[in-house]
């Protein structure tokens, strides 16, 4: 049977204060997965690209294969999978989510179907859960594009929110690894009422800032009182890098997902590039990779 291929963009989980609730898709970077149907055993035939040597070849441990097989399960098929990684492993750019979403979507294409988005989300969640935990904040934007709200995981309920801002994203990834499960283990089970109230206010204001293009509101609301204080110590020179981004004109800056990637929002492409270069310089002798991209208006899609 002929393989079908899908691309899913990378994303920023949490988007600052929206812990496990908000996610933002980023243009120009993502994972590509091809799926061929089989009645035999599922297998991963190749993994190429960024951190390819670290991605499991065992289909029972590879999130793209897990998601593809989850989508195919009702139809009696299994998946033969190839993965092309554009996203770092344990990089805080939604890599496992993008592979899972692309795997599920490619499986639907291989069946000759128009993919059912609800089923793509459910299948991708199986893949993500196997490696990074049961949450949708990266899966939703990788599937839908733009800014996505995960209102509920059980049952799955996600909503694409409007984005009417011309802003660009700077993402800088130092050469350290932060496993999502380890980063989550640092977080307290509860927080005080004042922090909870401010976090809700910041999350709501952030969504409105992106919908309205209100840069000053974004400056005030891209403020994470829950995860950043506990996770910042996992990222070398975090304070210096954040300060460099803000001094270079960023509207806001914080950790992308679980890290170690740090993202900043620039007013335009040139502004985001200035922020990215300033952030990379602030890492000093620590090797880092950067990506500058717009807010991705399109989520997962077929690759011809």
C-alpha cells in the first residue's frame, strides 16, 4: 500500500500563564510522519532529522506509531511509520505532540478518509500520554493551528481562539534537555488563592491580547506565576536570557512548555529576530539553536 504523509507544526505549551490550557502553533518548524497500512505487526522503519538517534524505533514506544495505531484500531489495520523530526526531543517545542498529531492524521489519510479531527485529537493524546503525560496544550494547536484552548481532557474539548496580531515568535533552545515528566514533578499540587486569581486573570488577558493585537496588554499578561518560578532553575542563565529579550524589545518572554526552550514575542519579524539573537548571546558559552517564525494559522495537514 502507498504511504500517506502529514506535517504538524511545533507549538508553545502553556503560553506563559495558561498552564495545560493554552497552546500556540509556530510557523516553519514541525514534524513529518508517513504511514503505510498493514495487517501485520506495526513497525517504525526510519527516523531522520533532529535528535533522530534518540527517538525510539520500537512501535510500542514511538509516539507517532502509537497515535497512528490508535487511529487505525477500529479499522483493523496497523501502521508502518517513518518520522522526520524537525523538533528537538525534550526541547519544549511540542515535539512529541507534533509527531503524535502527524501520525494520527497520516493514518487517516492512509485509510483514504477525510481525517476526523475529534479522532485525530483522541489518537494523538494516546501517543502524547505515552511519553509526556496526558495533556492537550501542545496537541490542540498542532492540530488546529493558531491559539488553542484545551477546556477539558476527559472528555476532549478544545477550541481554537482568534488571533489578530501580526506578532512573531523567537524561540531559543539551549543544549540541555528537560523531560516533561521531570519538569512537572517540580510543580506544587496547589497554590495560594492570590496566585491562582492572578494566574486566571493573566491567562484570560493573554487570550484577549492575542485576539485584539493589544501589545501593552500582552506585556502585562505574559506573566507566569505558577510554573516559571519552579522551572527556571532547570534552564541555565534563564534570568539573563529573559532580561536580554525584554531589553531587545520583546512584548514578553518565558519558558516554552516544560523548557528548555525560551520563547519571546516580537512586534514583527525583525523584532523577533533581534530578540532571538539577544537571547542566544545571553546564553553565553552554552550552545543554543534559534527559530523565528510567525504564528501558524494552519495546523496539521497532508504533504503531497
